[in-house]
C-alpha cells in the first residue's frame, strides 16, 4: 500500500511540474538594442516563389519537461518557439525581404536559433500540362550551438551570400498513382550554414530549365525493375539509383 501511495504521489508531482514547466510563454518582444538580420531572397523565375521563413527561437531560461519513456526519469530541455515569417516583395522587383531579430525577448528571453528559407514552383504547367508543384528547396541557417549540433554546417563569419544553381526535376509517380510533380534539383536539398555576426543573408538561386531530368517510377513493384532516370541528353539510368546525379547533369551539354 505504501509503495502504491508513493507511486501515486510521484505521478502527481510529475504532472504538477509538467504543467508548470510546459506552460511556455511564446510571445516575442525584441529589445530595442537587438541586432536585426535582413533575409533577402531573389525570385529566379515567374514560375517560382519564395516560401515563408521558418524561424526558430530557443530559450535557455524556459525549459520544456517530459518523462523519459525509457527509464521514467524526468528530463528538462531548452524550449523552442517556431514562427512562420512571410517575406515582402520589394516594389515590383524580384527581391523579397524579411527582418529577423537575433533576440526575441519576452518572458522566456528567446534567442534566434535557426532560419529556414527557400523557393518552390508556384506553377508547374509550363513544363507539362498536368504537373503539380513539388516541395521547396533552399538553405538552413544555424545561429545557436543547438541548431548545428547534428553537423554538416559550413561556418561563415559575417554576412552570407549564396547563388545555388538548380535544375527542374519531373517525377512520375506511377506506382503511387498520383500526379507527376515538378520540383527543383540542387547539389543539396538544403544547404547548411552556421553564421556568426551576420546582418544580412542573400539567397539568389539560378534555375536552368534547358536541362530537365525525369524520374519515372515503374508501374508496379517487381524484382529487377527499377526507377528510370532520364537525362536531357537522352541517356537513361535504371540500376537501382533513386536520385538523379546532380554533377552529371550540371556538366551535361545539351543542344
């Protein structure tokens, strides 16, 4: 009976603490002296559009707690606050901008952790009557140690300016019986950078639609039958490779 009472008391205490710790105030109130970062995206085509920024703030002041499902111990981690921030077109130009505060302020003393930016096709029908737009592609910018802990980030001190090149990729989803999609193929889906002392991020992608690669699913799953990757020079790869070779496409000369 005593053991049951102790277990019940422990559970009530855990619930009580959870309710307290997890009541995170996500209101942002940047201090007047915070450093603002200008994020600028150049829209490369009338068929594409910049996507809203995904901005994540982290708080080392407010903690988010949970019960560890493995051993039942209580864990506390820094809280995150994720916002969508739209970019605004600058007049009638192809430049879109937004400003992001390094210090989000508020009760939880939010600080900027990472920013995700990118572009996507808004209209795909110029390259195929029934094509639908695919997912966005772009860059992931880390500012805090937590944001870059997984590795793979290129460190840059000061402002960042990148001009990645992309090619159209048409994917025919025959096995899944859904409409073919048009997306962008880059060296990376999202380039990753770790910034320090930056005040401006410029993302100016280039799209070369003269080189369109097609990925064609087989009609059904069958041993020895693979996805076909059809390059703009007419060459076909169907050996189990699941993604087009960006370097091959980039070096390809198409008349």
